[in-house]
C-alpha cells in the first residue's frame, strides 16, 4: 500500500473518543449511584442515547486501531510498531497516569466533601439533621451486652457459659457488635477472652468491616494490633478498606433499617478518614483502593497494548501459514456479517453487562472483554491490505446507521 494518511478514519476515531464526553456527561442525568456527579434534573430517557453510544463507540475505536496497526506494521515492521506504541501509549499512560489516577480515585471523596461538607458548613443544625437514632430493645445476652459496651454483663454472660463466638442478633458475634458500635473497651475485653478476630456474619463481613464502615478507627487499630486480617472480603467482594466508601444514603439505611444503631454522619465520615490511613499506605489509597490497580476511563489504552502484542504474535505465526484467499474473502465478501455477527454475539453473551460491551477498569486482562474487542481489532487489521475494502468502506453509511438505530429501538 502507498504511504497515505487516512484523514477520514483519523476523524472517525477522534469522533468515537469525543462521544465519550457526551456518554459520561449523560451519566449525571440518570441517577446511577456509582457516578460522583448527580444533576438535579434526571430522567430515564437519557438512557437511550447513552446506551446507543455505548453499544458501538469502543468497538469502532478498536476496529480503526486494528486498521492502523496493520498499516504501521507493514511500513515499519515489528520492532518499529512496538517502539511507536511504547512511546505513544505505554510511556504517556504511566507518566500522566501517575498524576491522573489519584485524582480519579479520590473523586468520590471530593464530591462528598463538596456536597455534604457544604451542607454541614451552612447549616446551624447539621448535627441534628445528620443524627440517626432508631429505637431498639437490647436483648439480655452476650450480643446485647457487647452492643452496649457493658463490660460487667459481658463477664457475667461468659461466666454463665455464653459462647464468645456465637451468633446473636443480626447474625453478629459479640465482637461484631462491639466493633460496629465503636465500643473499644468491649473489643479489647472480647479479644483478650479469645474471640475470633476474623469471625464472619451472614454476609461474610468481619468485625473489622463493621468498624471501618462506621468509622471507628480505634477499634480498627485494636484489631490490627491483634493481627486481624484486613484482606478478607465479604459477599460483596469488599475488604474493610473498601467498606469506607459507602455513601451517606447507604450508611444511614444500614444503621437505621438494618442494624438499628445510632450514628452521626459527620462523625462517621471523619472516622473513616482515619480508618483509611490505618488500612492502606499512600500508594494503595491512591492507586489500588480496592486491592487492584484501577485505571478508570483509560482502560482502553492498555487493552490496546495487549491487542497490539497479540497482533504481533499472530502476524508472526501467519508468516509461516499464509491464507491469502481466506483473508481476502473475510475482508471483502458481502457475506462477512454471517461470521462477524455470531462471533461478536458470543463474546457479548458471556459479558456481565446488560447491554453493550464490558468496560472493566483494572490493569489485569479481562479475557472475555479482550476477546470481544479483539474481534473488531483483528477485523480492522485484516481489512487494511485489501483494495476491495478501501473501495467499499463508507458506502451507504447513512442507510447503515438508520438501520442500526431501528434495530436498537
């Protein structure tokens, strides 16, 4: 192929990236709990443009990327391709990611501070508004004594034969209750009496999960000092250091409706800050908040690197087993949708998303997601070397997009 600049495909790839701004902007108008920015004017109708864009945007991006990867490989060779991708993708990813990832990982905390901190600063009665104080009748057992921090009653129940790791109200052990209520003396006493530091409740949460969730740093410090395991995960897959990220609505719901315990949100929030310092160092707090290296919206960059490496491997193998007729048919045949559609559907079927491709944001490879985008990447690479594709690409694009909209609706 001649040295040529494909301005149309460059613009198409840039358009796919710009659509990402619109897509993520729409999230604030839908009311999804994980998104830190929430607009006051929300409607479910915004789901339609969001999901339409999500359905094709990154697939298009990887198709164009595969096309240009093949072009560069033919012009520069394997070493030239890898050097170029390292300078253009890998190096900027880590250099600028060092600055960007902490901001993204702390965006939720910043949004909470801007929203709820403002409410606290302007309200003269913020403590009264934040207080949760449900009515609760304490049972006369070891769990109830631990919940109240009543050391004498704890001693009495243990003397009478109560099980120190038995399950009491809410399927909690006494240590769970003491940790949840921030009763440090009760936590100390139960630990000295031999309570299981890593006991599990019905949701597989440990006492440290509850102490972290309700922002009780002294309880967390005691448990850590006695070598409780901070890496254990509950049924939601969360460790204690992830439990502190629950928002105010969820925290108050758990306190008021599930456990029926009193709490003041401002105290929980301040306590969680100290818990966060106890459970992780600076690097893990800013780059691995859930125990894995998280990259947020830049996940497509390292997926692109993985696919380039796979391309080099496959291209090296196909040098010894060329199949030009099959490749030409796959790229140019009007029947190509007969294999493209079922193949992409199979990859989509095994994803957890309700619609559209998955966008897992952790550095380790997601093989199903990589396989899905690899289909588009590989097809783009395949199409570059055949004139039939170049002659036909872009024809009837308006008809195609109208059909796509009708199928989507």
